[in-house]
């Protein structure tokens, strides 16, 4: 489905505004539908980026966008996301740790 590829491409470029939040919300909604799981599974790794985490210049839209991205990433590639998150947290301050650790990934998919 083209909207999934477009959403992922858009989110690679921008996670900061209202439009990014809308794309991430749609992506998260699609990730809960069986017919899109394989499509998302093949492309979601492209979003395993530092910009997908709520690190710098965090607004409400950016935080919510990052939450949606990380939740979807976690569903499809839990081990990779956890390892990447640990690397980010090693070099982060307490506020970044707090924001990242509040994202409810651990219980959503089990």
C-alpha cells in the first residue's frame, strides 16, 4: 500500500510537526490490521533512527509522533529497538531517559 511507504518516507524526513503526528498515527493504526502487517514489517526498519526518539527540541507533536513510531518499531523488531534505545540512553541526560522510558512499548504487544 502506497500510503505506508509514503508515511515512512515522510517520517524519516520529519517527526516534528502535526502532519508527522498524523502520519505516525495512521501507521500505528495500520500496524494493528492483519492485512498490512507484512507490508509494514518489510519497511519499518527504515525508521530505526535517532530522530524517531524524543530527544531534541521535543514538542507535544514530536513526542506523540515518536511514541507512535517506537511502538510500531517495537512490535516488529523488539530486540533491535531495545538495543538501539539502550545506546541512545547511554549518551542521554535524565530528561531524555524519562521521556523514552515512559513510552509504553513493553506491555502493548505481549
